[in-house]
């Protein structure tokens, strides 16, 4: 894959995350409270102002790569256990903390329902 194609692919994911946060936070589409990083810029890929960090306290890194195919296979396996439940995976590498993997839209929905006290 060409470098320009890879950067465009990453940029699409950053834009998706930004758009979903704007949607779930009920912000105007032209807000400057959430911005995406320029490719190659250091720091978070989706930048949040302190006002937004209060509502969504996460440092956001976006990676749109094929090497994560195995993680999707783990979630696919979790789906087979009970199709009525949301699949979730706990993954771990040696010397690293365990991670949770779940559908991004589900995570955002749960997070913002909990944050808004609904």
C-alpha cells in the first residue's frame, strides 16, 4: 500500500471517531472542541479540549491496519457464544496490561449513557 493511501485510511478513521464524538456529545458539526491531528503530528490522533476531556477522559490513538485481523477473529468467536449478547474480548500480551476490545459504537453508547446518567 502506498504511503498516501495508508495515511488516507488512517485519516478516515480519525474523522469517524471525531464525527461520532461530536454526535454523542450533541456538538455542532463545525465545533473546534474536537479536532483531528495532521498526519505525522505528535500527540493524540483526535484532540479534545479540556471541556470535552471532562466528558470523555481518554487519550485517543487511531490505527487502521490489517495486522489486527486476529483481534476481529476473537470478537467473531465471542459472537458465537450467544448471539443475543454484545461480544467483548479481553486480550493480553506478555509484559503488557490486559486490554478490552468491543464494538466502538457500543462503547460510545454505553459511555455516554453512563456519563449522562440515563
